[in-house]
């Protein structure tokens, strides 16, 4: 799934680890990812967290999609910084899953907290 994701490819998002209910990925903040204040645009932090969520929720052999997502920005990334997103399954019941993802800065600070709700559908996940 990660290899087929054009967004991940275009943003140079690297997959560090993926297993059932878990994913860890990284992305270096490029100059094109900063806002008028010179900090990482929140949309890129969301993309990173959402991508980790997608990988964590799709590696049980079932295809799933985001049904809902929420993010809280705690601070910001900096140009050139390597951000890491770690997504973990919290609960799965039937076709619905709850996942949390945290985006970290290089120094270990929490950049953002993400919560996603997944919905499994028919078909293989491709992960």
C-alpha cells in the first residue's frame, strides 16, 4: 500500500515499520511545507499522521478507510526537521477501528496528536 501511495511518494514519506495495528513513518520538512510564519503547515503534520493511521489500519488483510479524524496541534515542525508519526490501534469492533497517532519532532517533543476512526470494507488491503 505504501509503495502505491502517490502522496507518500511525493512527500518522501518513509515507512520505518508496519505490523498489525501499528505503523511508524518519517518525513523531512521541506521548504515548500512551511507557512507564512516559517513553520510547518499543519496540513503536512495531518498528512503524516493520517498516512500512519492508514498503514496501521490496513495491515490486517482488510481494506479500510478513514471514517473520521481529529488532530490537535501542540507545536510546530521546523524546516529541515525529520518528523516521525507513530500510529497504534486502540480498539477494533466489527468493521470499526479506533487509532491514535502521535507526530514527534526530532527532539522527541509532541508536535501533534491525531485520533482516527476506520471502517473496514470488502476487499484485500494491499498492505
